[in-house]
């Protein structure tokens, strides 16, 4: 099967890349190349946040059921990554950041990526249903659909708000983890979802500020391309301000303990400070120090999310050991 | 007779893929087995430990 030729905004460069892609087929990929289709780094974030959602839930889960559920959530996340690589092979080839991925580099064909993505999607949803019930499986199925169809096929190439709405796909894992344990959804799991959802735009816009040419060359309408860097800086600040009440709101739920409260207060103050620094800078200053502040914000955003969820995990452990709560 | 020759890079790569797929399949079987044991040992092959499916079915059955 050959994927339909997609129109791209960047003109002939994109078209040539796409034509070459449909004709390339090395057919001798190694195991690691197929594994790379699943976006292991994204999967590690999925595993971590789903684990936190599961551990923070007030219902104990059999360790084997928990292990299998996390595994199938990870496989489902990986499957959506493979579907993303299948659809986006043409723009991945143009962008420096993604040119070495298995499909654009010619190690794996686009059709193989599609087959891997579809097979693992079905398998992960069915297995999660058997392991944890219909709510968790339904949420996983919706996550895969949202990332592969709503974000990748629709929003990514059509609107500069792509990352805002598409970010929901990456926010589902803690919600699924919580559903594995409780069989449902609650205010706590919705707030964990909201934390990742609100965190995603400033995280990716900071990346876009110092990788702008990549998105421009590929014709992806990132905010930096469509509205310029000044507007992007303003949006980063606005979303960082909106993120803070979500993160602090979790302090008032049953899953927050002293570790989370301390982490949330410190991290949000720090995140806001760097967002203000980025907002105040102009392009001349950013180019002069090679986007140092923007790169720092990007690194800090990774730590921000990891430490918030790490704090929830620590508080859940303290509770289970009877030390707190 | 050419004797023992160094395997071609292509064969090494295929061998690695075959071993990788084999290990994944073996792990999948182990996970399904472990999950089955866990479900059976927790009683009644309940679909969700804290949830509704197994319980609601038995409750509905009892009520009717």
C-alpha cells in the first residue's frame, strides 16, 4: 500500500522528498529499527506518568496486573508513535531533528510502520481490556486515535494550535493508569491529565524557538512559523501562568502530600520566572547567546514534569508505608 | 569447500531481528501466563480489581 501523496506547504523540496520516500525500500531493518518506531523516549514518559497515575490511586492493584497494564499502555503509546512515523515520513525527512528516524532514513518502509502501528494498537487495547477492564482500554484506544488521527493527520499540518489540542494525547497516560486501579475517572486523574495538557504547549514552543527552521522547512504551521517568535514568547508566558493553578490545584486533592506541595510551589515559581525571562527577550538577545534561555526553559520543562509526577509517586509511597496520610 | 566463513552482515542483522522477535513473543507469553495466574488467584477472574465488571455481573446475577 502506498500512502496518498500529501500536499505540503514548503513546495518542491517536500514533494521531492515524498516521491523518493515512496520508492525507497531497503527491506533489511534490524530489531532496533523496529523498536525505534515506537519512540522509546516518549514511551518512557508514558510508562512513568501511567505508573504514577496507577500508584496514586486509592485502590490497590495486584502487582502482575499493574505490570501488565503499564506494559500494554506503553505498547499502545508506542503503536501511536509508529502510526505517526508512517504518516509523517515526508516531513520527518525534511527536519534535522527527525531525519534519522527509521522511515525517513529508509531502514523501515512506511507500510511496515503502518503494519506495526495497527497491529500493536489492536493488541494493546485488547490486552489492556483483559487486564484492567473496559474504561482503561477505551481510554487507551481513544489516546491512540487522538494522537494518530486528530493530532498527526489533522491538526499538525493545519493549525498553529496543533500542539495545544494535540497535547491531550500525551496527557492521557496518568488518566489510564488511574482507571486501571479504580475502573473510572476522578478529579485527581483529570488534574493529572490537565497538568500534562497545559505543560505541553510551552514545552514544545520553547523547542520551536530554537528549532524554528526545522518546522518552517517542513511546512508545519508551528506558532513560531505562522505568528512569529514574539507572539510565541507571549504564548509561552500565558500558558505557563495558566499551568500554575492546575499544578497547585492538585495540592488540594487526596493524592498530594508534603513532597508534592513543596515541589509544586518551588517548580512553578521557577518556571514562571524563566517564562518571564523568555518573554522579555528579543531575537537579537536570543541569537547573541544562541537561545540559551530558551534551551534552559526547555530543559527545565522536562524536569518540571518529571519532578511533579515524581513527587506524587513519593507521596503515594509515603502513604502506603503509613508515614504520611 | 569454503569452510567456516564470517557471517554476512545481512545474516547477522536478520539473526538479530529473529532473536528479538523471539524474545518479545516469549515475554508476551510469560505476561499472559502471569496475568492469568494473578486473575485466577485474586478470585473469580474479576475484570477490574477495584472496579465494576466482575462485581456488577455477580451483583446483577444475584438480583435477578
